[in-house]
C-alpha cells in the first residue's frame, strides 16, 4: 500500500545565499489586474537614496493568500509575545505613481 502523504509532499530547497536573507525596512506594493509587485527596500537614516533589495511578483490570488497567512502569523506572534508596537515613521517620498507601503 502506497503512503499517500509522501506522494503529496513538496520538497523545497534553499541555497545559502537565499537562506542568509536580505534585510528590508520598507515594502512598496504596486498592482495591475494580473499581478502584485512587492519591492523590498532597505532605507538607511540620513541617506537620500535607497535601492530595491528584492522584488516578488505574485498573482492576485497568491497575494491574498500571503496577506491572510501574514495576518495569521502576526496574530500568533502577538498571542505568544504581546502586541507589536507600530511606531510612526516619517513618510518616504515616492515619485513613481500609485503605491502602497508596508
């Protein structure tokens, strides 16, 4: 008898460079009818320029699943560790059309 759990498993691998991660303290979100584009940026205090460190492109369905999964994980984190304080940040000027920030 075959183990159906093994047949449904997805083996996900990560290389060292990706596993090290990239720090970002700003996310800029743009969307069209077919995709969401999330740019992760590292903004350093006192510097007038910042580069996008990573760009993730998602379908609207995946963007919605990501938003739900992130909300659920924040909720679990706060249940275990207490409320996450949301400190006010000065607005970052954006010169390239409509965007959301996170």
